[in-house]
C-alpha cells in the first residue's frame, strides 16, 4: 500500500513539474513583444509582405482564395489587389491605397484585421514602404 502511495505522489510531483515548465515557457513567450525586422527599403513581397498577409489576412479565411471577403484575395501567389470596389493598392502612393489606410488608421470606420489584434507598427510601416516602392510582387 505504501508503495502505491509513493508512486502516486511521485507521479503527481512529476506532472506538477511538467506543468511548471510548460507554464514558464508560455509566460515568457506571451510577455515578450513581437520583434519584426524589416529593411528600410527594397522590401520583397515574397519574403516580407506576403508573410504578413498569410499570418493576418488569409490564415483566418477572410481574404483567402476560397471565399475572399469584399472580393479581395490575398492568398494567390500574385494578388491583383482588386476588391469588389476596385483597386486597394496604388503603387508608389500608400496614402491613397485603401489597403494601407485600412490597416493603419482605418477606412470608413473599419480597421483590419477585423476583430483581431491590429498589425504591429513595423508590419504597417513595411507595407507602406513596399507600396511606396511600387508594390512589386515579383521579388
């Protein structure tokens, strides 16, 4: 009887130890701010911009190929940046591009990603720079 109690208490201690390890790793990850490293110029669509869209716009299903919200499909390898209402990106002019406006300050009272955490300032700046550099998608 004593042996089974020792095994049970040993198992309990083991599970508590594992739980502490897991929780300590989670708390470290959740309190550290996101670090994004984007160059100040010559942004690559495939290396810098597309991952932002994948993580924040298409993974949720909102702007995926299957059912693109507002007709804006950001999942294709070479998006056209056309919505049901027309173009959302004007190369060389981020301040006139609805895509930039809707992620940075909001557009017509809507800010994207909808009902999710806003993009980090570094991500917003990267998209702005990419648009101002011509919104090239072939690199």
